[in-house]
C-alpha cells in the first residue's frame, strides 16, 4: 500500500475489499463516495469465460496508480482517492479493480472516479489472459504505450477504446 | 567494444516466448536499439508485438533515445489492458 496526502493505492494478490476502499476515502468534509468495482464477467466476444489471469508489473503499476490519482487530485483537489488492482488469477465474479473517490459533492466524486478508471484502462501495466470453458486461453489486446515513451503529453483523456475486453 | 548485459522481463503476450531473457548489446546503446535486439532474439513472429511495446525500468517507461551504459534489469511492456 502506498499513501500520499489523501491518496492510497494498492497492487495486491489478496482479495480486494470494498469496505477497505470506502473506509480509505471516508472524510467528514466529503458528502459523497463514488466507487467503481471491476469484476470478471463470464463472457467475451461470444466465448464462455471461466476466469482471468492478471499479469502485472507490480512496481510500475503502483507508481502509475499513484500518478493517475495525483492527476485527479490536481483536477478535484478536495477529493480523496483509493485505487487498487488485483494481481493473479480470478474466477468469474472476482474483483479485479477497485476505485473509491470521496468528495464534498457527488459531481466531483463521479467525475474523479470515472477519470481514474479510464486512465487505468489506457495506462496501467496490466495484462489479461482470459481462460475459456473449453480449456483454451488467450491474452487480450490492449492499448499500446508507445506514445507514452516519447512523452506523457497524451492528447486527451478520452474513454477507453473498448478493445481490451472488460468494460464493466 | 564494451558490451552490457540486459536482463529483460517479459509480460503479457510475451510470456508465450519466455518469462525473461538476457541480451548483450554495446554499451551506450539507446533503448531503440535494445528493442531491436529484443525483436531479433524473439524472432519475426514477435515483430509486431515488439513494435507496439515499450521498454521500462522499475520507475518509468524509457524513451527510445535513452542510453543504457551499464548492466541493467529492464522490462518490455506490450499493449496494456488493466481494469
């Protein structure tokens, strides 16, 4: 767990805990908490999915989670943030990503939480291997970081393109 | 010519080749050259994936011109799909 001035981030092989996320951002000055809970679904592109293995560059992922949350804090400075990603295998229904943002009002809570999940999908060094009911498995395509190697001045914060397969 | 040893960790779709490999490159090679050496080591079937990937150390993604002048532990990051 990394902590930094209203931000907590976590990359873990332990089950993600919704209550922990909620408690991490609780603040008497903040009247709303928005959460995003990403879970493994049982289907993808017509195939029956039994689970997903999450391959993670642990140190870089923790750094990037913190960076994303700091960016959010720059936009919504009164909010508090918790962002965690799971590492390893999960059955269908398992929680893969967990975000909580508390803010004085609902608008900042919704917007900041949305910002964090969209950036996670585009930037976090995580790779998904889907496992299917017929015993086969496949790595999912994703978002290339090639533009990030030149500079971090990505041109927008548009929503995830949808190629990576788990748009909860 | 002095060479340096790069221990490269592989992630995601690269794991079908192996989990890590070692490259020897001339000292002072830029990251772009290391990426090229990685592509040669993995073979033509990995060419597109290597081109879509970046090289990182444990702190950040390294730009193509970043020079490696000592033995290093790096990672190759294919396109990501967190969440």
